[in-house]
C-alpha cells in the first residue's frame, strides 16, 4: 500500500457518509445520570490518523468500560517505519458535556502494543506498555464517535540498538458502531 494516509482518509469519509445516513434509532437513548458516562453502543470500527494511522475498534464491556484496539502503520516515526498493533482496557469515569446531540467522555486506560519496524540500519520489533488518555465526541443520535487520544508508551526492543524506549503516540479517529 503506497499511500496509507490517502486510503485512511477515504475510509474515514466513507464511514462519515454511512453514519450520516444511519437511522437515528441506531444509537440507544442514554439514561440520565448526571456527569457520569454510560455507553449506548456496543461495537465500533473505523479509522485513525496519526501514530498510528490505520483501523481502530472499540468494544464496550459495560456502561463505562471498553476494549480499544488498533492496527496500523507508523511512517517515519522517530526514524522507524512499521506495523503497529495495540489493545487497551479503558475506563470512562466522567462526561465533560452531556447535551442532546452528544456526550463528551474522558477516558484513560492501560494496554499493550507490538511494533514491527525497520529504520535505516535495523529491522526489529518492540513490545510496549501503553497508557492512553483521550476524549470522545460520542454522538447520541448516530452510531458514531470521534476521538482524540494521546498514549504514553514504554517499549522493550528486540534486535535493536536500544533496549528500552519511552514515547508518546497520538491519533484522531472516527468509528461507526454496528451495535
């Protein structure tokens, strides 16, 4: 795939069109609970742009907990190009805004990642621990969410000139919810 960013943008546009044409009853009404967040969706799949750029998914396990996963590419990331996979357990403790159109939950979590990469001199891989922190526009009347996330990462390298490295990943994305 020569231009992953172009394909990711096209996929995001297609998901936005699908979401805009969805029947408003696809997203269930929320129970009024003050400032706490309660999910009204179950499983979503979409795209993310940044570090990494690729597919993003989210599966709500309960009212305020979820599994978040991503599969994508990181290009020219600190001199490293490669495939990135991650899985995080997320908590959504509070919603900063609760209006008829959307909820604005803050979330944080803990998870792991695998990064298979090469740079100018080495082909190697890393296993990492991720600590994401993010905010989502979780739409009430459409099966969509739009998110922005930063994740602190501690990588343990294999076959590389470094043993351990720390970094911050950041991505913005859009997901369409099927349930």
